[in-house]
């Protein structure tokens, strides 16, 4: 230890004190690169030692990790003698420098917080929001996700002088070292796109792809207790995710994971250890799966390379990790492409084949709006206005239907990780969520493109990503999971083109182009996007015109603009502005009204009566008993043979006496009454009206409430009497004596054209507002486009999720009352606000 301390004082690194085998090879060759490597190692050790200042709980990314990577590289190389000095130097450099981007200096932090870094599409402010304001954790995420790019940038900006050939100083290889370091945090295809298999610098040749593959393999093989020393684990005591990342390393016991078959010269990765925790064991299996995937990709890419680059790694990993206390198996969930695609496409979800076109166009709308936001963010004065455009091109002569957009397009990563990955939506990925793009996409489930196969068995996709010079072409078939892809340089395409079979497509629309036109005219709002139907055979170019405010709305002042009241909701609702406030209680009751105070009946004037005596403000109702009786004018409508349960006095214009009940009387009422019919008396005892049963009919019975005689008040003669309990739901303002009726009732809208809901510009055709309304201010129709993130579709996209439905319905029902508050000066503000809170509790979720 004392020797190391003394060496450290004179600036020597651990790399020099214990040189890895790759570096020893260069020393034995007297290579011209050794001095530069030592200087790089010293710089790398210093930078790597500062990573814990930012990532105090992360697994170690120190110089020891880099040295172990170099040792794994050495063991993986088929024949070290066949590699050039520059090739070995690049391998050592990549091991030393690939993680230096994990260090975040104070200047870096300030630049990241200001948004001055251009290397990343992520915005720290968006990440902070996701982390609920925790800036420290958000910064960690930003640095970790971008650390490979940061390493590459640092190499090119600060280490150029050590990346030249000493004997030919004008020849520099920093660009390749930077790309190799960047590649270790990208998908495997990135290597094929950005790195070559042969380069020459001076007298040396090397294979950048080989170097990148070795770095990736060696990096993930550093997976044992050496990287996570238990004493350091206990000292740091990491929590949550980091804790499991550390603990899983303790499971692996063997340091030498690469085993060589002396006969075949093939190599395999072997893991030996023991695990007693089921959850940790699952993480180990995930890690093993990752290694297996790297080995498989490596073998595919290198199988035709020269022998000196042929790694010959056996697949799969030889997993000898034993379980303790539970039984492990190699079983895992799997998905059959054909079965899952049949499940997720067709009528199982979408019901009708024409929804395939809706899915394609909504993807195009998403792509256009994302591009629009990016362009507007970087727009300079004088730049042309970007106009989102989608074309549906009918080309019968070539048997093709094309859906073409000028949106953002897709790159190889988006295609592989999202477009071709069922159930994996780009718009739900961290890459999008943390990009700072505010647009709330339509596509959310990552299965929409499967619906395309309802329109055509074969599909061709052509796409070019924004600012890329590469056009990617994919050929897909409904019956195969395999995809053909071609990449060429082509700047002519801007966006994406989906090509479908004309005959299969038009068959979905009954070979009628007018039906196709009608579909486009009803399913998409065109206020902010141009949609065109181009028929090349008939030389017609039809502009789809489906504005949110159509001619019916603009000519009718009963439509309310909802954007004034609801956040990110545009459009209109139609109201029937009937009586909304009342202060005439005679509309609810009768001119002959009594108040029963528990002892006696009192004849009252309903409009001057203190309604607080009978109003239950906790439940917002008034109880009364209505006594309906037949007179000679109404007797003829009553048929004694009709079963009493079908006889509802409210359906007929019967004479009525109302008795308002004291608000404290809520128990069963027991009656002992005497009936006077003018010529006889009938004594009735112990009549019970349980809980004021609604529609209870008592023939010729007039009860005396609480033993109080009422025959001296009511003279009915010999006609039948019907008793009914009434519960009037109202919201009462005692000071003004105004009230709002809150009885719920249903109504029918006969004209569905006034019931249009669009979500992010796309029709949700099966959703209806519903027939429930409250009070007299009725919402009769709507035509709205919802952009608010809270409102989400169900998986079919033809309806909304249950929670979204509840929020949107409450909000729309509340709009007429919000409009009332704004436009009626005599409105009782407090009463209406209380009314909205009571009946539409979720409206605040969308309120401005």
C-alpha cells in the first residue's frame, strides 16, 4: 500500500503499477504508443475517481473497472499477435475512456441546467418534472443516459493530442476512439451504421467494429464482487434500484468467466455462484439474457471476418448459478408473433378494417406535430412556415395506395426499438418524454401499425428522419415476423410513405372512392393540418375540409366555445338555455300546501315560507307527502281494475295537497287516522308507510300524521285518495330564496352529427356524452377536439378510458354553468359554483 501511495505522489496510476496484459504486449513490442497510453491512463484515473461525487450510490466506474475490461479484452481476442499496435492502443483507450462522461463537473451542471448542451435531445427541465422536482436525481439520469456521448465529446475536445501516431503526428484517430466509446451505450445496429470494419492510419490497419464489440462484451463481463466490494457496499448503503444493482454482483463467485476449449479453440462465458433471493435471481437472469444477446449479435456480425477477428464465442452463457431456498427454472414468458398479431389486429380490437387507415394517418399526424414543434423551437426570422401535410394517393395503374406525410420520419433506432416492437410506443419512452417536446401524441399503445395489415397483406415503409441524409425502406408481410430493410443516401424524401396494395385497400371501402373521401372528411380535423386525397387515375386533387367550427355552428349562437373554460380542449357545445334559477316554489309544490312540524299541520304560503325549516342542506333535498285525489273531472281516467303499481298519480293532472315535512322527521311514519267521506266515518289504525315508499297507493285512506286529525282540513267526499312520498332535490340559497333543481333526468339527442368528439384531431366515433343531465340548463350536443393529456383513449381508439370519460363528461356538463357565470350578471354566483362542485366533481381536472 505504501508503495502505491509513493507512486501516486509522483503521478503514476494504478494502470502503470499493475499493467494489464494488452499493455504488456505493447511494451514487449517497444510500441511507439506506450507513452501516450500512460498519460491517458493517468488522466482517466483522475476523472473516473470523481464520478462518485455525482453518483455516490452507483456501481464502481473507476480505473479498476477499466483495467478489468482490458483483461477481458485480452482473453477474448483470438490471437493478440495478429493485431496491430494501433488496434491494441484503441482497445486500451476505449476501456479507459468509455465511462469518463459519467463525471459531471460544476461547469457541466450549469450548462446542462441552462440547456446549452446540444449533444442530447433530452431537456433537464422535463426530467425534473418527471422526478417531481428532484433536481439531483434528474441530473443523475441526464448524465447517465448521455454519458457515452459525453465521453466521446470529451475525447475529441480535450484528448486530441494523445490520439495521433507519434511517428506521424498529423495522423489522428480520435474520431474512431470517440465513436467506439459512444457505441457501448447504443444498440448493436448502431455499430454497423457508424463504424467500419477496416481503417488505415499511417502504417497501421485496424477494425473499428471489432474494437467496439470487444468493448461491449468486456464491459458487461465485469460482473462480480470485484466491482461491488461488500465493505464498500455497506459503507455507501445504496437504496432502491442502486441497491439491487450492487447486490446482484455479489452472486457471481468466479473471476475468470471466459473458458477456452483447448480442442476446438472456442470460448464460452461461464458464471458460477449462489443466490438465495428470488428477486435478485430474476435480475441475474435478465443480465444473462443481455450477455446472450450480445454474444448472438457478435457471432452474426463476425462470422465472415478474418480469423484474427473471429471471436468464436459459444452461445448461450453457461449459467451455473445455484439457487438456495427456492427452485429455479429456465421458463419465461414468451410471445408468438403470429398469434399476438392476430390478437391485436382485425376485429378483435378495431372491429372494422377501415380503422387501419385511421391508425396510419394518426401516426402521420403525430409525426407532423412533433416536427412542427421542433421546427418552431429553432425557427429564425424569415424562415418558411412549416405546413403539416398528409396525402392519400390513389394510384390504380401501379396497384398502390400511398399515405405520405412530411413529418419527422424515423431513424434506425426508432424503427427497431419502437415501430417494429409490438406494444412499445416511442411516445411513452424516456427518449420522448424527456425530450422537452410538449406535443401529446395520439398513438400511445405501440400496436397501431399492426392495423395496417387489415388493409394490405404486404406493406412498404419509406422514411427519412429529420436532418438525416439516409432514407430507410422496409418491406413487411402480414404472415412473417421478418423484415427486409435497405438504407441509402437520399434527401428527396421528407417524412414517411406507407405503400399498400390498391386492390386490397379499395376492397375495404367497397371499391368506392367516395366512401374513402367521406371517411377522411369525418375522421380527421383539418384546422391545423392539410390532408389531401389524390386520385392519379382521374387526375383529381381533393382537399379534405373538416374544420372544427363548421357552418352549422357559426350560424347558431346557442353553441358555446369550450376553449374559454377548459384547458387544451377546443370546440363547441350546444345548450338549451331554459330556466336555470328559480325562486317560485309553487313550481315544485301546490297552492294548497301544509307544513307538518311534528305536532300539527299548518297551512302556509309556500313563497313566503322559510324553506330552511324543511330543507336538509347536507343532502340537498326537501321531503314532502303529496296527497292526490280524484274529482268528478279526473275520476274517469282512473280504472279500479288497473293494478295499483302501474298507476302513477304524477302522470295525470290530479288535484293535489302537499304536506312539507320537518327536516328532522326521517323515521317510518305510523298513522292512526279517521277518514271523513261526507256520509260515514272509517276508523283505521296502525297504518305504516315504511320510509315513505314511493308510489304507495292507499285507496280511500287519508292518514292522520302523528295522531293529528286532518279531516277538518281536507274535505274529499267519496273519491279515492293516493299517497306519495316526494323528494325534491334542490340547492337552496336561503338569503335570496333562489334555488337550482338538481333532479337528474335523461334526454335523447336524435341528431348524432352534433355529438362529435375528436381526440388530438382524430374522431373517437363510439364515444357519446351520455343521456344524463342535471337541472334545466341542458347540454344538447357537442363538437370538440381534446388535446389535454388527461384524456386518453381505450386500446381500440374508438372510445375513451373509463377515467377519461368521467373527467370529460363532468367538464362538459359544467361548461354551460361556467358560461352562465360569465354571461349572466344576475346569476347567483355562489349558488352556481356550489351546484357545479356538487354535481360535476371532476370538472376541475380540465378547468382553465
